[in-house]
C-alpha cells in the first residue's frame, strides 16, 4: 500500500489547556502512518496563551505551521483557511480538544485504501456521555441534513474527516460557521466523490470551553442553511481537467 503524505488541520480558539498535548499526540501518529506530514493550526484570534504555545512548537518542529486570523471567523472561516493552506496528499480535520485518538489516522488510511473511498467521515460510536441535550441536538441535526439532502449521516459535525486533497480542490466552501461540516459532505457527495463512514471512540472535552451547541452557533447554522440550501441541494459534477476549478486550486497553482 502506498503510504500517503498527510496535512492535519486544527482550528484553534483559546485552547491553551489542550493544544500542546494535541500537537504531541498528533505528531506521534503522523510519524507512524504518513510518509511526510504537516500540521496546520489556524488560530482564530485567540486571546489566551495558545498562539505562543504553538509558536514554540513550530520553532521546534518545522512541519508545524500556524496561520493567524486578526478577527475571529468561527469554525467555517478557520477551516477554509486551513484547507487552503494544506499541501499534502490527504487532509484530516481535527479539533484541538482531541475528541478522538489521532492514532485512528492509520485505520482511516487503510479503510480508504481498501474501499477506494475519497473521503472517510468519522462518527462517534457513543455520544450519549455528552448529556441528553447535546445528544438530542445532534440526532435532530443529523436527521434534518439527511432529509434535506437525501443521504443519511450518523454524525455530520464530528471533526474526523480524512479526504483526498482533490476533494477540497473541487468543493467550493462558503459557510463561515458550523454548517461547514454538512456543506463539505453534501457538496463532495454531489460531485460524485465516494464517502465512507467509520465509527470511532469519542472522548468528550474535559479542559477548556466548547460553544458548539450554544444558541448563537445554532442560529448561525440555521441562517447559513437557509442561505446555502439551494446551492447545496443542486447536483453537480467534477470539472473536466482543462476547466478552471475553484479559488483553492488557483491558490495552489500560484502559491
């Protein structure tokens, strides 16, 4: 089996309690399973010590890069920045609070090889430990996306998403908030990319604060879904090789 290169994209906002350990265990896994790797950390205008922690890590390991936002752009804006900067064969998105063991990268790469998938989307084998409210929220949101776009997904917002960089070169992402997970999956499916789901053990956050189920985040998801629904609903096809793709591909050609 060909051993791929991997870009790990980590969005970060005020993660001083988590980011150093996340980097350490990610490096351990990437050195084991990737022929080469990079870790792209997008600092979303943090106000704590997490940027300084990443700067020290990047000084010690040149495969670590940090891109900073002057203004907070939320999850969607951070992921778009990180995805545009990714250079390797495969791109994996992971949250800074380590909701899964980065060692699962090896199993996902193997699954991609065995199934021929372009995209491995992780789902939590058990998320009831988060509490009833977040479990109900997740169930309803996954069901809504399935009804609207005709493809059942067990855990659309879980951060484990391993994809060929070609997916990101073809998919034009517009969401600035947490709808970006659904937008990425739905548009990749519309373009004909093969997507496989893979169950993972889930580790809930024990340090720092998550705002992913806050009313403001939910409101932004609903607002963006209303705006982007026609575009996400529209079937598409991959551009021919001689046709222009999106701004991400253009950036790579001229970067």
